[in-house]
C-alpha cells in the first residue's frame, strides 16, 4: 500500500476532527524519516472542551444496559477485521514496525475488543437475602468521564487496552495518544463511530506534557489510565491522585530472563532472540537482561546465531526517532567502555533505500556486571545484556535488585527449578520457556514495583473494578417481613 501523505490527524471531539490554533509537531515515519503528518500540542482548553462533550454524552450512554452497549463492539470488531490491512499499514507508517508485527498488533486489538464483548458474561453482580425479606444487591456503575494516556510503542493496541472495556462499562473517554504516533487513534475513533458509538463518547486530545497535566488536574475526569515510561507514570500517578482521581499508571521495564544450563537450546535461543529484538526491542515485555547460570556458552552461541539472522528493514523494524537510535547506541558504547564484550553489534545499521530511517540491529553484550548502567536501566532497543551468575539464588538476587518488575522468565527443563524461580522473582508477569510472557485475555496485564503504580491492572478481569464503582442497594418490599435492625 502506498504512503498516504499527509495522513489525517487532529483532535477528535464530538464525532469529528476539529481545527485548532495550537502549535503543531511533525509526525515522522521512523522507517524513512519522512514527515507524514502533524499533530496539535493542545493545552488545557482542548481538554476541557473534550470533557464537556463527554459529560453530555455520558447521560445517554450510561443509561444503556451493558448488553446494549457491547452490540457496538461486535460491530467495531467486524470493522477492525474489515480494515485490518489499512490499520496495519497505519501502525507501520507511524511506528516503524515490520508488517507482521503491525498485523499482530491489530490482531491483538481484535482480541481486546472480543473481551469487551464478553463482559456481560463476566461482570458478576451479587444478590443475597441478608435478613428475612430484605435483599442486598451490588451493581457496577460507570465512573463518568475517564481518560487514557498512551505511549508510542503500540499506537493501535494500547489505546484498545482501555477503550473497549472502559466504554462498554458505561464511561465516556478522553484519549491522549503519544504525540509521536497519533494517527491510529483517529482511525479507531472513526471506526467506533461507524459501528454506532454515539458522538462524544470517545474524544481525542493530542499533545504532550500540557495536555497530560490538564487531564490529571481536570475536576470532571474521574479516572486516568496511563501507559508509558516510569518517570512519567510516577508524575501522572502522583498528580492524578492529588486531584483525587483513580489512577493506574503502567511504567517502564527491565525484564530478566534466567537461563539455566539444562535449557532446551533451540527453544531458548529462538525465543530470547525474538523477545529482545521484536518490535525493535521497543516492548515493555522485551527481554533486556539475560542472567545465565553456570555453563551456558553453548546457548549464548546459538542465541548470537539467531540474532544475526534478524536484519533491519527485512525482519526488524525501525526505532522511533533519531534520538532513540542515539540513546540506544550510547548504552552499547558505554557498556563496552565499562568492560562488557559486544558479541553481536547492531550499531550504525542502515537500510538500503531507507537511509533516513532510524535503525539499530540486534545487539548481544556479554560479561555485563550488575552494577553497569546497561544492567539496570531500560534501554528500549534491540539490545540484550548477558550477566553471568554462579547459582540460581544469585540469579534471583540480580532480578530482585531491579527497581522495575514487569516481566521475568526462566528457561529450563526442570519443573522444580522453574517453580522455585517463578516463586521468587519480583515481577507481575512471569513465564517458563516463554520470551514474552504476556497474559492474554481474560487475564489482566500489569507489572509490579516501578512498572506499575496504582492498585489495578487496566485490562482483563481486573479492568472491571478499575472502570466501575460498586453500588450496594438494600431492598424490602414485603411489609410483613420480620422487623429487625435492618427494617
Ligand atoms: P513516555 O512516558 O515518554 O510517554 C507516554 C505518554 O506520556 C505520552 O502520551 C506522552 O505524550 C506523555 N508524556 C511524555 N512526557 C511527559 C511529561 N513530562 N509529563 C506528562 N506527560 C508526558 O513513554 P513513551 O516513550 O511514549 O513509551 C515508551 C515507554 O512506555 C517505555 O518506558 C515502555 O516500557 C513503556 N511502556 C510500558 C508498558 C507497560 O505496560 N508497562 C506498555 C507500553 C510501553
């Protein structure tokens, strides 16, 4: 499919793209470096306009039953399916992923939508006769206007982590996508409207820090979900909580894979190479540090073979910006200077015909020590740091010393050791012989420690508690019912 330039972008309020007078920022294609669109850097006035629109829409939308509301998501699901090539291409254009990864992102969006369609089967309200003739029942009530702030790395999927569940549960939403990847969001909103979503139920406000701060401060926004770096997640969590909002803020990651001597060599090598390099390493679930226990040289050798098969522009996409490329390469250079050994070097990668694109090839670095910057910080590129450990307990201690806690995996053929390690790692999502241990629906997604602030996950079953509040209603209809303290 040809690049369509410039691609539609803008704030989407009350069912339409609106013209604003804010400053704009160029949106670049990471694959080529070309300008493909532009985005508004909105201020608090745009957030307020979107909130007022959403508040009006909430009155009618929240009066529908859950079963009525999800009918729109059945239609939306069909539209995602119908437009999947176009949506895949949009992800490629704004994010730089290869086609198969962009297609997988769109497929995951469909799965998220299917989960929302199943909510009537999952939302369990209780009813009980609490004393003779007196019943108490709970109901899940929407919060009102809610907001979702999303990062650049999954411009289609992460908005769909929150939109279907939050809206199906009766809320109206303000979405603030990453200013680097604002294009998929508009198409999602248009398709929702085509599916029958009333105007004003979903609104998009583009921008950066100012728009985010206005969302955190707005008195009529009741809940905020945030996905992005730990630095910003912390700021958003503190600011939104200070204005008494419910907030779940998912942050960055430094995921450890513990590899034991008895690991299945092919399975470990292929899964780890795919985990560290998939989506150019720009996944919060990517393998970032591999802790090898004992004699694992044979696995490292196979892993390097696999890493060399992954070629930018062919089966590896671009990183998001020139600045990201520079940052990632600086981590590699600093690790080398600190004494680590670069086994596979992805610096200075270019793609013929796409010389303006931002590429880093897979990089494997051995002899990393736990005190090095590359062992502790999130690199967010296709880079694997290998740390050697003598014992399983030493490997667990290295994993436990991380401030993050999104994912951790073990590669071994021993069930007992796998269980021992999984019970002791400090991460919210763990895996055995899995490079990217994403819990699929209906399980919820969310890490621990500085990888998530707030008490809820925003997807899967946990999302029900996050996007609703419980009302407890006590009822008595029979005047003859025995009188007691509840009468
Ligand atoms: P980011 O934190 O820079 O941006 C995320 C959002 O915050 C964007 O919408 C952006 O406009 C806004 N923002 C940026 N700086 C801000 C500031 N100073 N004040 C207020 N708002 C600000 O993250 P990113 O670079 O877009 O995404 C990559 C990060 O997201 C990585 O750290 C990655 O691990 C993380 N991530 C985490 C998860 C998860 O589930 N834990 C999922 C995806 C991405």
